[in-house]
């Protein structure tokens, strides 16, 4: 595989058997995600957006086809190897920030290091976590508990947490779905800034305004990719 390719789906289908009728959550999806891309995944409810993201994230598995992260085929990996790859390469951002309520902002950001036994909670981790909080504009909120943060701030903490292990790929499922439109736009500006620093992002959204921040738009319908375009509006802005 080309070293600039971070993730690839080859002819991937995900079929659920509902009685006699098969439901194709994904239907023969072939897709390649390059380093530095910013992709919006759009489509109506039930069109397979979350299944696509979960398949890329190694938490859902195809009924047919192949999934690659960097140069490794992941859909057939033993669970332990897959977990390692997920921890090293991927970070998820959800609609809800999913912070642990008894931990401060910085402790939440440090959580991913808990899976690296050798370096758990070192001062190096702490200063890196603070740097990530600074990056999302929340350096001054490091000791706040989740209930002392606004919705947008909590989501930014979850983004700092996602950045903690320097992932190759960020998978975001409706990351602004719970936020008012102004706060949502702030999160989109942050995604834009992170992407211009080279971070690769795949973001599910059904909001065209949010999708307009991405460089490429994938549109799903009944599990099929019905459109895969570079974002012309974005390109015009760039010129
Ligand atoms: N566990 C499941 N069992 C049966 N059908 C499922 C399951 N998960 C998802 N589906 C079906 O797969 C399709 C795609 O789901 P999903 O990826 O969640 O769509 P989206 O995120 O675009 O709303 C839907 O028709 C949904 O009903
Ligand atoms: Mg979904």
C-alpha cells in the first residue's frame, strides 16, 4: 500500500440478517483515506455512516471485504493485536464528550496513557496533556471537573484526549450533534486548524454547513457510497 494511505476499505459489506431480509449497513464500499485528508461522511439516518466509522475504527467487522490501517489488514487480526493498533493509530470523538465525571479535565486528557503501563501518569504525560489542553484553548481549565465545563468545553477536552496519543486518524461521529450552532462552529474551526497541522480526520455529520469545512465529502445511501467528491466550495476558498 502507498505509504500516504492511512486506511483502506476494499469491497466491504456489513450485512445484518433481520429475519429473512438482509440489511446492508455497508454495501461493497471501496475507499482509500490518505494522510492529511479531512473527510465528511454524510447521508440520511440509517445509511451506514456509523457502521463505516466503526469499521474503520476496528470496532465493527465486515461480513465481506478487507479493512487496512496503514499497511496492516485489521479485520482478521487477533483481538490483542487489533487493540494495540487501535490504541496507537486511532482516536474517537463522539457526540457526547464522554468524560469521567470524577476526574479533572487534565486527568481525562491523560486517560489514554493509562493503557501504556510503563509510562502511566508520568510528569511527561502530564505536561503533554496540558499542551493538548492548550491546543484546544483550555489550558486554564485543567483542574475543572466535567460539571464545571460548558458543553463546548467538555467536547474540546474530549478532543484534547483524542490527541493525547498522537493518532494517525481521528474518527468523529456527529461531534457537534449536541452543541448549539455557534459552539459547533467553534469545534469545526478547531478541526480545521488541526487538519491544517496535518491531522487526518473522518467526521460523520448530516449538517451541510459542518461538512463544508471538510475537504472531501462521502455521501452514503443504503450502505453504498453514492458520492465521493472533493469539496469544491473549500477549494474555491483556498485559491
Ligand atoms: N446491531 C444491528 N442490528 C441490525 N441492524 C443494524 C444494527 N446496527 C445497525 N443496523 C442497521 O444498519 C444500517 C446502518 O446503520 P448505521 O451505520 O447506524 O447508520 P447511520 O449512522 O447512518 O444512521 C441501518 O439500517 C441500521 O438499522
Ligand atoms: Mg450514526
